[in-house]
C-alpha cells in the first residue's frame, strides 16, 4: 500500500492513521528509519525490531533463567568475598 503525504516546513511528515494502526504505532513511540538499497524510506517500530531481536536469541535462553537473578547472585557472592577479605 502506498500513500502520498506532504512534508511540512519543518521537514516533518505525518503517517496516516490507517498506516499507524497497521504498524501498531502510538503517540510517543520511537521508530527506526532506514534508506533501502533501492532508495526507499523504510519505517519500522523500534519496539517490533527489539522483539524480533529478542526472538533471535530465544533459542539460547533456558526456561527459568533470569539475567537479573544471575547478576544479583554474582553481586552477592562478590560482596561475601569482600567481607571475608576485610575481616
């Protein structure tokens, strides 16, 4: 689907409501702009791109693993080691 929009005096364009709905864009969302090899402007939701990137790594994550829990455990172990050195 192609639409024609006009760029305003401040070089802004407005994405029509039906396209925003199709892309799942909401006010305040961040978008990624890319010029393709063919010279087209590609607009993508940054949220969708991040979710796609997470999906690439989902095979490497085991169920129940938490990077936060792992980091907290490492910090607690480090604090225990520091406490034993100080004594």
